[in-house]
C-alpha cells in the first residue's frame, strides 16, 4: 500500500465533516468504521471530487496523532 498525501483542503473538509457529525461518535468519542464509510467519506469525495477510502482515512488520523 502506498501512502496517498492529503491536501490541506481535503484535511480541512474532513475536519469540518467530523465536527458536523459529532453526534455520530460512539461512547468513547470515536467514529465507527460504518459511519466513516457511509457518511464522512462519501460526502468528502462528493465535495472535493476525490476518491478517499477507509484506509486513506485511517492513515490521515495516524498522521495527526
């Protein structure tokens, strides 16, 4: 698997979506895989015309840790 760089715009939109969907987090404050795949990524891809998937999302979160 090769790492796919996130642009600043992609990261900003991801953060915005995560804030908009705050109520969808589980009790430990984490988004489920299903929520990410069904709600966050489709909207991110639609808004930006990109093709981010769950592995891209996980890599992006690891970068910010």
